[in-house]
C-alpha cells in the first residue's frame, strides 16, 4: 500500500493549478486501507482519481447518488473531513432492485440490510460530517437547498450549505435514471466543482455514458476539464 501510494502521489493526472495540501504516502495508504475494508467496486485508479480531484474542489457539500454499503461514501467522507471541504450527503432509496449487484452477489440482497451495513460502516468515520436521505434521487433533490438539515438516528443532525463542491453519480445505471440524476443535481454544483459519472466506460450497458455525453454537450460552456480515469468520467466546471 505504501509503495502504491508513493507511486500514485507522483502521477500527474491533470494540469490544474493550486489545490489542497497533498496527502502523504502514509495518509493515502491509510485512507485506501480503510476504504477497502468495505465491500464495493471503488478501487485502484478510481480511488486515486477521487483523491486528486477532491484536492482541487472548492468548499461545499459533497453529494453521492447511489450509496448501497458505503465504500465510496467512506472515501468521500474521509477526504472531506481531512481537507475540511464540507459535509457529505448520501442519497439512496435502498430498495431491492434499485441498483445492480456487485458481481457474485444475489440480486435479492435485502435492501434494509444493506442500509444497516452502510450505517455501521460509516459510523466510525462520520464525525458529524455525514448524513443520508433514504429516497429516490429526484425526490431528494427537491428538498436540497441552502440550510437543509438532515436528521437520522445513526448520525444525528447535519446542516448543509445547499451548494455542491463534489457530486458523485453512481445510482441506477439505466440511461433514463442516470440522465434524471444528472439533471436533478448538476445545477447545484458550484463553479470549480466536480461531477463524476461512475461506470461511464463500463463493459456492459451504456446509460452513464449516454447521460455523461449529453451533459458534456449541453453544458460545454460551463466545463473546464473532462477526463476518463478507470471507468469513471470526471468533469470539472469552470471557476467563476
């Protein structure tokens, strides 16, 4: 982990000036180790890319659409707290059949159980910086606004800025749903903020790619940078 972290820290992903203090190899390896204790698909280049892009994000809310057991949510929370970027909002209906299973996992895995697993996984690292809305993405977007307070038994009360610094779209991967997620949430992303379309380059199914491509065309005037790392499309909006 330390060797890989040292190599990743030396990798030039993109040429963007500024940024937050670079993680040391020990910090990067430690975050990666903790994240990889949680079952999920976020790994390798995607972890490294999220670290680098979040280092160049403005202050603001960090929003994840599609959470399940919380592997990528853990990464986002650890980084948001490390750099004091903002609070993390996880949005997922936790409904059976609402997302595709990890390879080898039963499609009928109980969604309530996955939701409990998420809470247990994130409880030790939330530190007041995370909460969740258990609802469809479009429904949750209607409630998202400056001063939003989200309360849960697991994480207490969390107040959000109502403007997004980093948006991770990883919900249902059908074209219709990926497009709906993008349309509902990307208008809230701040200048200089990032949008990640997960599984943009996935081997089967093209919903995230089609939605991402439509966003690139429709919002070309707002975009300063776009790149594909691993299977995800990373898009940075222009600064004000």
